[in-house]
C-alpha cells in the first residue's frame, strides 16, 4: 500500500509559476510509475505527466512545454513544476501511484487556481 500526500497548491497569477509536491509513504523507485493528474470543474480527470520507476517521463498534452515532472528519490517525493500558468490550468491536482500489480493509489488532491 502507498499513502500519498500532496502539497503546494494555491493561487497564482496568469503567467506565474507554482510547484506542487507529492510525498509517498515508501520508496518511489519500487513503484511502477508516479503520475500527476488534474481535474477541472465539469471536466474529466486527465493525465498531466508521469515518471516511471526507471525515471522515464511521459508528458500529457497539457504539460508539454510548460510543466515538468521530477522526483527526489531520497525524499520519496515527486514534484510538478508549472510555469507560464494559464486560467485553464485551474484544477485539483492529484498524485497517483501505479503500483502494478499490487494496485493503484490516489492522494487527496491539492487545489491550484490561476487568476488575477
């Protein structure tokens, strides 16, 4: 089992930057993949970016060119750095652990609001 705790959400102005963090309860290199998803009001949850246990990164369409996923293995923490943010980035951002074949786990989410 994996517990995930997100932090770092908040209010940011358009064009600004924000970094959200996800602390896992055990080693992230033993987890198949760690992902960031987001869900805006009235929309489906979508993949933002993921990083595999081996460090391979996959970016969703929303992340390309502006968002960067990274990790600190020593801290069992995954980050999502978001730059040049837009109002459409407003959403609840969720951390997800793909712990195949044991299961998958979600954090509680952190609200990110982009507004002037």
